[in-house]
C-alpha cells in the first residue's frame, strides 16, 4: 500500500509565485532529476463495498452484471465473471446505467394531467399526486370500460421488458377483456427473424460460434456497437484478429465493425439482396457448396453453369430442400457482374469473398443483423443472407450459425379462469395493429397475424380502425420517439381519452399522458430477469433489488399490477386480485402475496422454478447449472448457464414443413397460401399488396427485389442510412452526460451534438461545409443536424445515428428541456412509417431518401 | 521501486470508449474533462477507407515537461518514485504552466470562479445527492480521495494519475480493469519478467510524439484498422 509523496530536497531553487504565473515559470527546467521525485507514503485501503449481481437491459445483449454498492449507493458496474455468455466483460454503455438511475430529471412521484387538451404544444400541467390517487383514477377508467361493455378499448403497450412481462402484458388485458396487448417487437427485429424462420423454422436471433470460426461476414450487423452480445464481441474480435480469422463487413456505412474488418463491402442501401444472390451464385457455380449438408449431383460433377437450368433429378439433397429450384428460378443469372451494377460492390470482391467464405466453411458464418432486411422489401433478403450459411453447411455447425439452449421456464399462469363473459367476448375483438389483415400478414411462426405491427397502431388510432381505444397503459416504451414518422404518434396519442405512462423520465410519449406512473430502473431498483444466448451458451439471470428506489417509483410489471388489482377489487371487480392471489403463491411456502413486492418475488420464483428446484429440473428438460433451492440459486448470484451447445442437432430435424433447411420454403408457401386463403385471394395479390414485385414460385424462394424507397430521386437525391449509437441504451440514455461526452465514439459523430454525415463530394456540390447547421428534409418531415463530411459513405447517401433529438427526457437530452427544443433531431421524425409487411417489421433501412439544405 | 507503464494493443481495442467512461466514473471527472480520451481519424477516399482510434491518457513521461514547467516549490506536478506523474492539488496554484507544457493536451484546468460539477450543486440534482449520499454527485467514488481531491476544486489542474489509489492497493488502473477487449497491459517496466516488459521486448511498439523527447511510458502496439 505505497504511493509517493515528495522527498523534499533542501536547497532546491524556489520559484516565486509571481514568476510561476508568467512564462518564466513555464520555461523553468529541473536542476536535477531528483528534484521532482517523491517517495511513497501509506495509502489507505479502497472503500469497502459489495459487488451485487444484476443484469442489464440496455440492449438485447442482456449481459449478466454486477453493481458495486457502497453505503447503499451503486457506484460501479462490471460484467459478471460467472456468465458463460458475456464472461465478465461489459460494454461501454452499461456504465451509463448509473447516470440513468441517479438522474435528477426522473419522475419522482405519480403525476396527473390538469390540462385535458392534448397536443404537442399543449402544456399538460402535471401535478404530483399519491400512488393511491393515481391508481384510483386508472381503476375508475377501467371500471367505466367494464360498465359500458367496451373493455376491448383498453390497450397495453409494452416496450423493453423482463421475464415477468406476461403478467402485465398478457394477463392484465385478458382479465380486463381486451385483445390489445401491443409489444415493441416489430420496431426491433422481426424481419431479421423472418429469414431464419422460413429457412430453418427459427423465429429468433441466432448465435454465432465465433470462437471456432475461420471466416465471419457481418452483414448489416455492427456487433461492436449494438445488438447482439456486444460485451462478448468487444472481447472476441481481438482474439479473432490475433488468430487470423478473416472478418468482412457488409454495410452501406463504414461502421464500428467495418473498422475492425479486413474487408468492407459498402453495399448500396437496400441492395443487399443482389449481393446475396451473387454470392450464392458464386458458391454454386464454383462448386463450393457443402456436400455434407446440401448434397450433390448424382454424378459427382458440378452442373451449375451461369445462365443454365439444372435438371432437378440429377441432384440429391441431404439436409436441405430446394437448392435446384433456387438455382433455376433465381440464382443462375445472378452473376457478380450483374450484382456489381445493382449493389455497387465490384464483382471481383464479391467473387473473392464468396469463394473464401465457402472454402473456409463449415467454419464460416454470415452474421446477419437488421440492416440487410428491415427494409420494405427485406423479407427475402433475410432469407437470402441467412441461406448463405445453409449453402456452405455452417448452419448449426461448429464455427457457424447456431441457435441456443434456452432454460425451460414456467409460463405466467393462465388467466382464462378469471376472464368473465365480457372479457372472453371482448378479448376476441380485432387488435389495433391490423395484424393479419390483407396488407399486414405479420407471419410470425407461420401464422397470419402471428406477430405484432407496432408502428401501425398509430394509424389504427387515427383511423379509429377497428375502433378508438379509450384507456391505455404504456410501460418501458416511448413510441412517440422510437417509431418512425413520429408526428402520427403525437396526433394519435392526443386522441386517447386516458393514457397512463409507466416510465422513468418525462419522455416524448409522456407528454400525452394523463397519468405518469414513475418506474423503477430495471438494473437496481427492482427484481429483474432474462435469458439470453451468446458465446455458444445461454444464460439466465435473476437479480434482486440492489438499492432502495431513488424516488417514489414502482415496478410496472408487478407492483403496479398489484395496486391496480387492489383498486379494481375495491370497486367491485375482483377477478384480477383473485387471479394474483390464487396463482402467484410462493412456490416454496405456498404463501399468498400480500403486496406488490411479494408479487414481484413470487413471480420470478414461479417463472424460474424449473431451474432452481431440482424436483422440477429434469421434468422440464433443463440442462446446465443445477441448484439446491431458491436461496442456493440466489446466493450463487441468480445466474444459470446452459451446458455447451450441441451442434448438428437440427440437421434434418428442423421445425420446417420438410424438416430440412429450405431454400425453397414450403413453410413460407403454407403461410402465404394460408394468409391468401383467409382473404380469398392469391399469393401474387398478397405480395403485390405488401409492396413486393415477385410473382409465382418466386414468392417461396430468396430472390432479388429492387428496394422500395420513399422519395423520388429528383426531389430527394440522398439515400438515408440509419446507424445505431454505441451508447444509446435503446434511445434511453440521452439524458446521461456520458452519452453526450462520448457521442463521437460513433465514427464520424460529434460530442453533445447530432451529425448528419455526407460524402465530401456531395457536400461540395451542395456548397456545404463541416459544422453547417442543415435541414434534413424527407417526404414526411424535417429535422435539424450538424453537417459532417465523412469519407466512410458512398456519394449519394447520408448517415445519421439514432439516439439524439430528444425534446423531452431531461435537461441533458434536450437542448432546452423547458421549451421542448431538441438536441439535434430524431431520425424517426423524418423516417416514413413503412413496413416489411410479411413479418410486420418496421422498415428502418434502405427505405427513404432525403435532401439536405442549409438551415 | 517499480516504474509503471502501460501498453495499449490497438488490434484488440475496439474503440468502444469504455475506458474513458469508466475513468470518469472512477475519478469523479466532470463533463468536458477527459483524463482518458481518444484520437480518431477516418482517412482515404470512398470506398478505400480506414478509421483509426487511438486511446489517449497521461503518458507519465520519464522526461515530463509538465513537471519541469511546474513553478511551485515543492512541485505540484511531480514524478513519483514509481514513475507516475502525479499532481498535488493542494500545492497547485492554477498557473496552467503544466497544461501549456504538455505536448499531449491531457491536462485540464478547473476554471477560476466556477464550481466543479456546478450542475450538481443546486436544485433537484443537489437534493438527489443529499438524499442518496455521495459527494456532489450521487455516484461519487470515495476511493479517488485516498490520494487526491475526490473532486478537484476550482483553479487547479487535473489529469490521469494512473489510478495511483488503486495501484497502491494492488489493483490495476480502472481503464485496464474495465476494458472489455483486454487491450491494456499495465505493469512494471523495470521488472524484466512483467508482462509489459516481455511484450515490449517482443513486439514493435510506438509512443505518441516521440520527437518531443518526453519518453512516454504509454506504449502502443499493432494497428486499429488494418485493411487487406
């Protein structure tokens, strides 16, 4: 415990303070080296605190973490070393959670609106009230719906969530009697899950076995910056580069990951399909597909010749289905030369990367992110990009594209028995998001209307189609900020008679609320739990409350439900409370919950019981870490790790129609035909309705579609590229000064500001220079940003990260919080609301053009 | 006595800035001060582009111009026996000579007449800290005060101290600890068996502004962005 203190040398030259301030002082040299050297003195030990396990929901990496607690304060964050997923590493934005929790701009107690006129320029006139009064108001509104037999006009919006979500998200609307539980999922990723589902039956994010791979293509994914498993990849990339793994990034902008890759392929926005087709073409034409996975020609020769069809009967497939159909219908003409003209990446590079990738396979993978497919016509890109893994046999293979080994947990208890006649009837009404209508198939899990169309709800409200909801609860969400074409949400939420917002900060959506119900922060102030995969493992973490809530805040997933149930019971509607008391007993003691905190604890205990209770473990088919009981589990940090991944388990055992990996998707055929039949029409008509151009058999194979972009090229010459921000915590960290201090950690961006990046050539043509304040004008809106010339972009494009442009949220996030002046602008103000309709996904990429003018 | 230094492996570094954020966290560093920071540069012409990211901090130079420039006696900016360049805020007269002398721009000055963390000293922010504890800021790290002012006063400079309070307690500097890429090696340059000495012996390395003659003790190996 030593540190230095000056060893004062007697007789050293003493410089007067007067000289010190002047230049003389600055020029003064040491007379001896020793003069400035000091010796050690004792340093006291570091302050004693405790590292308490928690977990982070700042993005969907969902890392297991620990928080350092000193005298009841959380002062540091680190990765939990016991997790086999993030392995003790944690990304930069996790540290920002401290500033989220200790944010003086948080909502400190419930508030009610006093100005009942709603609108962007109305002052809501919020005044503080008690939780009792707040819940009384909310319960009254729900009772009114029940009295008038219009419980379907209740709606629940969910944003980010924990494992306990289904209590508030699913059971509460059902017991009240509403079909409207609307999640955020389709502004998150659904098109990215579409491809893996309609090729291998997996509607989920994939894991990628980077530890064992030799070749990685990051496609529209920026894993060093944003989802997935950022903490893990921040570490793994260095190891991969050291070990000689080749890394290629396909992205229209020079991303964080592009900077750490050997090759950057700057595909034109929305043209990912062309590039994928050409790579598939090369892999087949060069004879480099996986014989083990995809099979071979019966004569052992390669008959894939550009421009020529192949006789179906000459090829025998193993674990795949439809490779010949894919070639004949689509790939045979999709040469790299064709693609070069379309996607802007030169043919030689396409060929080289495709060949190298296939030669490294099966220890090779295409890591797909949303960039390649959350586009209006991106569903087939999602299939195509993922299918490259299928061609080379890296699907479910060591070093390839794998899935996960989720823990088998209990579900939230079924509320059916507590749904009275009204609830049964009204919960069968149509949902507000138009899922399953002709133009919104949202084919999650193969089912018409199986998925959510989050951003469509604003239109549903504005058109009052199918009706106008009256009482809405939103939690952990901010759709007025996070959904494209935000002005629709501002108008839509103005139409809602009563909106209760469970939220930490006064957000853009809160501005339209009647009640603000301040929320706990998920990492420290409430119990929390999620499971996530990465690094070939899956982990599950359950965290305790590690600090006392900073303000008078409550957990929206459990405590608020309890308070609501109590109030409804007081007013004569007892079903919700009965449901809670009957079904949420402590699984160890059988004790009924008597308050929201107990409900929180018992809910997590119930959900995770198959992991911590040995008697339930085998029965549920769990694998991985075992525990003696709940206490043992929580004493070990509330962290479960799966066993290592089992490769090749899915080969010819896929939950697709054919059980094979489908290049010709019988699974999609069934889903599309089902949807067409429901609407008495043809698949061709459905595709045309969904803005696709394909006809006939092309509907069932990955194929090229010209991107659909809003804004004609004359008026709006620049394609807009959205990027994610390293520190954004899903749009919720703008009020952290560390977010602003390090905003330039996103290549090309600026501190405390919002940059629109443009190739210097385009800037020169427009007569614009660095630092100019410019208007970004799209077909649906305008925004302000600071111009930044940047060579990491193709001429004809502009790029801007998502995360600034808050006019609410707090004094740091907004330029002027009191006067609702945003810091920069929100990309969603200028982004048109459009969709990849087959998945219901919102289109964030390759979907519109803008023009830039000096402001 | 040890002579401490650091290596930053730019191949491992992913440019995430966890080091710089964590540094603010550990050392209670106010906004617009960057004990730990970075230099970034996007170069070339589309599509042949590279992005370089070099993490920066005090170089703890062997020939530290900041120490030479410090006019106070005894010196406010001084070299410790273990090679660290440290600052004694009590002695500091706020003349900024060190700041002017440093060729790396890693020394920051707390303006005279302006309270540090001013935004935390009134209203709801102040009330929050009073409620939860801490000092000035609610996530205040008391460790920093073991060897330095926990939060520095106005009219003094401040800079990276290699987390001398942690090192004295056998912990690594916090930037080393938090780096998810394990890109930093901290250790004793005088010990031939330390990892840092071995890596420096084995690998080509460079320092910033070698011509300044400062003999920095922060070394860099490899390259951040290496295209084919």
